[in-house]
């Protein structure tokens, strides 16, 4: 099957899974007793967080392979993962805020998980700013790989320090643990289908972005060799 | 003389002769503290101590950014970086020397900020101020390690001065949290053992970022 066929297939799978997930989230799953209808956003929120974490891990892994092997394909993968991950990380923060307002009574609290996600968002925002400024050069790819690795090293210690920061201080609001018991098996099923749908969506988007960057790389190489050939033709 | 001490000696000599970095860093720290006193108008007592600890770390972040930028970008003038890279000098040794220089400049600026903080926030020069030293030194080392690596990147980009704070500040968050907590505890008169957990976070941060910088510097060092 051609690359185009694979991408089309991925898109169809993601779309179908998303339709099933939507049906389950809005029709099939029972409404949570304590939180009411708002709790349904949880089935979007958690898959987005999962996908965002996966993509940021991908940025670091691709960075390591790029510095090790020096192949442009690794940088294209890392860059594509950072961009896609940023979309889902933004969605995590937005859906979290929408949920928090009616449940906690505030759009934002400095809870450990919220703070960690925000720091993550800022880190990869910085990464994307760096890439935008460096342009598409070999230098930009190297800088991106280094920053991607350093950011990934930073994440565990951010998690530890933010957790210590919040547990030593009494939290103003109770943690969300109480809210998400997922007592009903239908809730678990919905969450699993949502996770599958968002993972498929992520892979599809990542593929599209990756293929675009690959074409961009090839175009750059062709332009360079064309310029070289023209210069050589003028010399003779 | 080892390559490390040769580069470090050159940087320190430049500083002793010209003295620009430490003066600029000290002046910036002074300004940050003054601005924060205006912004928060701190009273005395426990709240004052907490505000003072926060102000000290804001000053550290700002002076650290300036210090690392200067230590790295000074080499970009007149093609000094090219000469350094052409010399049989290990890139990791170059990083270590630049880190040591940035750390020393930051340490001097921090000493000045601690004195200014005591004056501006109406604290006392006593044992409590001495208990700040471990946290502040560890924080300065961590920030210097991080910022030296990132400054090597940002100094080679157009508009790179913007990239340095955008990357360095979020990455520094763990050390910032730990440092502010440990400093506030020290200023409130708590024994050092109570902040052990925060000092451990700072040590972990330092170890990770010094190692990362040492390993990754060779990929970012280069000419403008």
C-alpha cells in the first residue's frame, strides 16, 4: 500500500473511532452522580493528556537519535511530534479549565498536575519558538534536538518539585481523586474507546505533519542542488 | 595549565581588567530588588521574609540570564569563538570553563543581592542570612549550567535574546520552587535540616543540568 493509502486509512480509522467515542461520551455513558454533565469532558481531557505526554517523549527520543545518527528524518519526526503535542497539550489545559470552573469554582488552581502541565506547555512553546527563529537549517535541527532532550530531562524533576510544593502546603481545594472513581464499567469502556480514538487521531495528524516536513526537506535539498548545478553551468 | 583553567583564567582576567559583567549583574540585581519592593511594599515579620526570599530568587534569575549571555556572547565578538573551536580544546572543557565563569559572576552578584535584600526588606544580618548560602549557591550553579548551554544556542540566533528567557525560565521552575522554599524557611529562622528536601531537589537539578550541558554542549557550540 502506498504512503498515501496508509494515511487515508489512518484518517478513516481515526474518524470512525472518533464518531464511536462521541456517541459513547454523549449517549452511552451514564452521567456521573456528583459532578453531573460536566464530567463528560473527562473523556476528552484524559486522552489529550496521554497523547501530549507521548508526543513530548517522542520529541526527546527523536532528538537523541538525531544527534546520534545525524539523519534529517529524526528531526522531522521530532518537530512534527512537538507541533502535534502542543495542540493536545493546549486542549488539556482548555478542557481542564472548563471542567474546573463548575467543579472547583475556579478556572485555575495551582494544583500539582495543573502546574506541571502548564510548565510542560511553556517548555514546548519555547521549543517551537526556537524552531521558528532558527529556520529550517541543520543548525536549527541540532538546537531543537538539544532543547528537546533537556526539556525531557527537566520533566521528572518538575513533577517531583511541584508535588512537594503542593503537598507541603495545604491544598485549597480537594484533589480530583474523589471525583473520578469510574464506578460504572460503561465509564471505563468509554474512556478506553476515547483513548483509542485520540491515539489514532494523534498518529494520523503526526503522519500528515511528518510527511509535510519530509517533503519540505526534499524540496530544500533539490533547491540546493539546482542552485549548485546552475552555478556550475555558469562557470563553464 | 589545563584548557579548562586557561579559558577560565582568561574570562576572570577580562573581568578583573574590565569589570563589566559583575557590575552589570549587581546593578541589575539592585534594580530588580527595588522594583519588587515597590511592587509588593513588604511589611516586616514572616511575610516580609517570604517576600524577601522570592525577590532574591527573581534577582538570581535575571542576573543569571545576563551573566550566561555575557560569558558566551563575548566569544562571538571578533571571531573569538572560531579561535577557541579551532584550538585543540575539548568542547566539554570549554563548557565547564564558561559555566565556572558564569557561576563566579553570579555568585558575586548574589552576595550583593543578599546584602541589599537584608537592607531593603528590613531584616537582620545574623545566622539566618548565612543559612541562605547553600540554597543560593546551588541555585546559582543550576541556573549557570542551564543558561550557559541555552545561551550558546540563543547567541547564535537572530532574535535569540528572546529565546533564552523563554526556554530557561520554565526549565528552571523546579530549582526556583525549591530555592524559594528553602530561602523562606532560612529567613524565617527554621533550622537547615527542615529544608533538606528542597536542598536535595536543588542538588538533583544541578547534577542533571551540569551533566546535560557537559554532554550536549558540543552540539551547540559553534560560530555565529
